[in-house]
C-alpha cells in the first residue's frame, strides 16, 4: 500500500521537498528518472563514458539549481532540458558537428554525411541496431526532437527544452520520421 501512495507523489512535489532539505525526496526523484535519462543520452550515440559524465553533470545541475527551482513545467521537462543543454555543450566542446535542418524543394530533409543503405546491414536481424544506425543519419536537431517525442514529451515541451518554436519541432519530427521510414523500409519491406 505504501508503494502505491509513494507513486502518487508528483515529481514536482518531491523536488520542492528536496528544495526544503529532504534528501530522501531527491533519492526518489533520482530513482524514478536515472534509467530513463541514461537511455535518452545513450540513444544520442555518445560513448558510454561521455554519457555517464553528461548524466552526472545533469544531476549536479539539478542539485545546484534546487533553491531556484519553480514548478512551472513538469519536472521531467525540466530535467531533460538540462540534459539537452549538457549534451549540446558536449557536442560543441568536442567539435561534434551539429547539423542544421534544411529541406529541398519537395520538403524532404537534407542531411549531410548520410551513410548509404550499406550501413544498414542486410543480414542484420536486430531492428534496434538498424534503428540506431538510422538515427545516426539524422541531424542532431532532428535526432533530439525525435527521441524526446519518443520519451513522451509534447512538441511544446520539446520546444521549451531546445529553445525552438513548435513549428520547427513539428518539422524536425516529421523529417526524422520520414527519413527513418525510408531507410528502414528497404530493410524490412518483406
């Protein structure tokens, strides 16, 4: 019964309790979100050591900003916005090219350095590996918008997290989905 009651406590109220000095509240927040945050970062195709570092920096930023926290959005949105900024900082620091979304005259996404279909190994039986390879062909902006949507965020929440407008996020998700569909249709047409 206590587990049921514990699950009814919102993330926002836990963060406010932590703000008032309740370290157990932070432990609950961390327990709820650590694996999902790690999975989100993992899908960004950064090496494992970098992912651990970005996750740690994200949680440290939450801790350091606790006194300024205001529940104006879902805690999860707040957390992922911090993680997004840390990830972008990592890309900039390590000079990982962040591609800009562009479209051709038909509205199709133009992505530089797209690996050919040979990167999607025809003998592969693991859809998840093919999907990871396909995700790497997206621009970083499209990849992040697509992954955040898959995490359950709305376009509005993604726009807030990434500092973009909703129409841009809508386009990024549409281009990403169409691009992934084209790449994976070749593999899984049967």
